[in-house]
């Protein structure tokens, strides 16, 4: 399934590049909020984070379709509460999505495509939940060795660019296709499963 998705994206990208002389190419910047969690874990709660990076939109002249590859830094993961502790798993990735976009109405694109992510670092931050004092720092553990170095996901979303200006808004949901960790979930305090990330943010295309 992962190979098929990547193959389709590669074929579409080559098709656009082959017709580059008729294409409209726009460079851009984007960033926003991540709301991440994990499946296959009954203790998983939403972990807020952020994403930021660059994009390149390639649209054939007069076409409703475009290819938009991106390179993004993304903070995601999950968090869990149990036994008086809050554990925040902070996973730092360099993500490379390649989105196929289709123009619905002026300024509004629906998009779908694969994403590959490369793990930069991973930490588990453990905080004690003290009555009347809120969250108190306890310890931070490097869990990079427990994580897969590469993961794959499928993204689907919407992007709206205000007509005749560079500014736009986007939302995207990234559905993890591979496990984050090298081991199966065994109980509370263990991160496992596939990441699920909802993204909301802004972009500028020039």
C-alpha cells in the first residue's frame, strides 16, 4: 500500500515536471498548530505541537490540478495521564509530504497525498500531577532508540488562498500508516501505534 501511494505520487510529479513549460510555479512558506495522538492506546490524549516549513506548488496552466511538495519541521507525539503522572511524548520529525491538489472553486483546493517522515529526536517528559500545584517537572528521558527512524502517512485536507493575495489558510489530517515505535504497546506509559495528526495553519505563496 505504501509503495503504491509513493508510486502514484511519483508518476503524477513526473507528469507535471514534463509539462513544466506550461506550469505556474509558486514558492511558499507555511506553519501552524498540530494536534497529535495515537491509535491502539487507550491512555493516549492529544499532544499539541507545531509545524513549519517551505512548499513549492506546481500547477499546469489552465488546469484544476497541482502538485505541492513540502519540507516541514513537525513536533508531534501524544501524552498520557495515569498514577499521578503526566507523560508527554515529544517526537520531532522532518516531514516531506507530496500533495495532489484539485481546485474546487476559486482559491479553494482539496488535497491528498503521501508523506514520509524522518525522526530527528524523541523525548518522554514526565511530570508529577501535584494537588493544588498543577504540573511539576520530574524528568526527561531520551526515547529516540525506541522509535522507528522513518514513518509513512497519508494526508488529506483543504487549502484556501485568498484571491489575488499571497495569504491562505489550510487544514490537514495525517493518518499514520506505520508504527511509531519498534515494539508493541504493553501498558500505561508506553507509546505505540500510529500517529494521528490534525493540522491547522496559514501559508504564503509568492
